[in-house]
């Protein structure tokens, strides 16, 4: 082992530890690895930041923009429209959900496809009186399987295509024979057997009411005659309430007329009633600071049928007319993560009320203002119907309950589909390369107003772009220093007498295990040069081992941290870390058993 190889291995080892530790963002870890490569002089300066202009990175960014354009045009919702007609049989629901999400994931970002269909899955489970946990894990795994079918389905495929030796990279549908085989086999297994292996978290349609029963303490406060706040705004009242702001104003009642989610600039009058939610301690502090008087109040008692009915009535009262009461899950890249409701001042800035927060399947009983939001938390949010969807999107939250399909106009749907189809034809015909065709499609969608320019930038997951751009030179350093050849030599010594099929199993399973603890694109970048060196030593087709790496990197079914899709369903499904093994292990075995013979048949 040379000094340069030792340095590369040390940097990679530290990088993997930081990835698994998961205390730093994965894009920050990737940049630290790139800086370490730069400081140690393992790559020339002019090559260090070449990853930011790498065709694979440009293609990933373009795919994300095009995906959002298709969503805005209503193309995906048109496909998903059939989900409302499948009935209540679990096998039929799962077959349809996984099939549709797999189809969508082949052509748009698989996390985006999951985000569109996850609310539908939650709605279907509640309509059927079953736990969402039965549908959400199959849905997430279906999105991963579907991404393996095309070049643009998932970032690992785009990365692997850039490693192909010869005059051209893999084409758009070169991944289809293997990807379609494992997708069909995976969907069949999940539909017939796999869904029964998912844990059952909560069992009846009333779980929603139990999870988000409205208020530890729901009461009416009266603005008394002679109050200093008569003639002042609601903003003034809340601003003067002291440091404790855990009083949520859900409605303003005046002359027997109820205004839900009132503006903070609404002027108060004598004898106005404010319907508020608060714990007892916060409510008392609020009364002491403002001088308001108690009206009528109700405390929850979830043990009686009467109080459960009262809770449901309260929920209906808080979503009338133009005001909605919606559940939403916080995504990993949300601006809410790590923040508190008090610090964000959501009512003032965005016009929404956070009514309740649930974590790990249980509603949090702490003061709302003291809760520091985590990715995966489920929020019960009250807000104006016409702005709530855009507000949630801007905050990085996905609505869960009562989501209707947002069908775009026929003109927009045809336009979005036509632009995307034109780019696919250009790629398949060889007229344009994938990066050029997809960038052109993205620009066309901006010009035709399917997506505006700020929306296009927002659609790009910049953390993934930085990760890819930083890790590509790191992978290059592993190759140029001979580190990849050294690892391949050790693997050859370990399995030198193995048949090609077993070599592919070793590469595929090794990549699969790595992608369950690190980002799948990073796993592909790290394993690809090693696999190429191994194929050269064994005289195997390089395309075969690259396909094995692509499949392994995309099929992270064992942990919630292996892929964003897995993490996204964890809280809404009420899953625990170990639950993913129950369905993930047999599905991983099935993928390996199906993929290896197909790879040998097509690429061997």
C-alpha cells in the first residue's frame, strides 16, 4: 500500500463513519471529504471541482426540474386518478399503489412520486379502516424498485452510466431489462406476501381522532368591557402576552359568527370571544398577563365515547368554509427541522396555526412552543384553504389527510407530457445526449410557464447536487491512486475461484448493504471504480458489474436512513427502525435472485 492509497483509505473511512453517524448533513460530509482530498494533494486543483460540471450532476438537476414540471401540469395526478376506484381490498390497493408509484418513479424523481401518492395511501387506509402502516412501506419500496427501470429514474443509474467504458454511456432504457424484472417480481411479492410482514401500528379508522384529539384544554376567552385590548389588534394581544406564547387562537367569535384562523391584524372589540387551545399552565399565564376572562371550556377525557365525539365535533368546527385543518409530515429538508413554533412565528409569517404535533405515533403533550421539530413529525395545521398547499410546500411539509387529486388543466397536462415525450424521443434516437435533452425540457417548461424560474431552482435538491459534485472527485482519487485496484485485488484473493454469478452477487449485495447506511449515490460512486477493477482482473464484462452496482445502490430496503423514501414514511406509518428488516430482507433476497441471472443474460 502506497502513502497516497493509505491517505485515500483514511479519508474514505472517516467519510463513511460520518455518513453512518448521521450528525452532519451528508452534503457537508462530502464537502469535507473533497477538502481533505484537496489538502492532501491527491488530485490536481483543476480537477477538484470538476464534479459540479459533470454530466451526471447536470442530468440529476434537470430531472428534478422536469419532474416538478410534470407534477405542475397534472400528469402524475392523471395517472393516480385510478387509485380512487380500486375498492377496499388490501391486495388490490397495494398492487395499484406500488404499480403506479413504480411507473412514475421510472420517469420522475422517486421521492417526488412517493410524496404525491403518500397522502392518497393514507386516505385509502383510513377509508378502509386499516392502519396506514400496511400501505406506506410497500409504497416506499415500490418507488425504489421503479427507479431502477430507466437511466433517469434514480441518481445511482445516472452515476453508473458515466462510468461506462467505450464511446457512449448507457441509454435511457438500457436499465429496463433488469430494472423491470426486479420491479415486477418485487411488486408481485409485496402484493401477495410482503404486505403481511409490515407491522400494524394502530388498527381502526378512529386512530386519527385519538392521535390528534383537539386540545389538552380547549376554551373560550372573552375580551371584557373596558379591556385595553378592545380596539387593539390580535397581534397586540399576543405580543403583550409575555414570553409564554403557547396559546393558539383558533377562532374569533363575534355576534354569534365564527371566523376561523383569524388574521393577527384583526381588530378586537369588547365581548369578542376567542377560541383558544392551550395547556392549563400556559392558559393561566396568558390570562394573568392580558386580563381576559374565561368563557366556557372543555377538558378532554378520551376514555369516554362522549368526549371522543366532542373531539370530532371540535375538529369539524375548526375547518369550515375557506379554512382547513390538515395533517402534514415534515420532510428531511424542511426549514422547520430543528426550530420551534415560537421562534418561527408561523402565524404571523405564514398565516397558519400549529394545533398539535405527533411523533413516533403519539401526540406530544409538551408545550407547543417548546417542541423542537424533527424530520418526520406529523403536524395538525389550521390555515386558509387557498394558500395552505403553497405554504406547506414552502415550509417543506407534505399534506397527509384529505388530499384530493390536483388535476391540472387538459392543456397543461398535454403540454407537460408533450415536452417530456419530446425529450425522451431525442435521447432514444441519439439526436441529443441525456443532459442536453433534459436541460432543454426543463427550460421549455419554464418558458411555457409550467414552472416558474424560482420554482425550478427550488425543485432542485441542492444537497444531492453538492453530494454528487463533491464525491465524484473523491471516487476519482480512489481510482487514480490505485486504491480501487488494491481493494479489487483483495476481493479477488477472497473469491478468486468464484463463478461470475457469485461475483455479481458479492458486488450487488455489498453495494446494497452500503447503500443502507450511506446515501445511495455516494455508494454508487465509491463502489463503481472497485467493481470495474474487479471485472478487469477477472475478465468479466464491465457492463455486468456496473449493472450490479446500480441495482444494489438503488435497493436500500433495510433501514429508514438508506433512502429518503424510507425516511419519509417512517412517522406517518408509525414504523420503528427495526421494522424495515421484516419486509426488506426477503425483498432484498428476491431482488438479488432475480437481478443476477438477468444481468448475466443481458450484459454477461
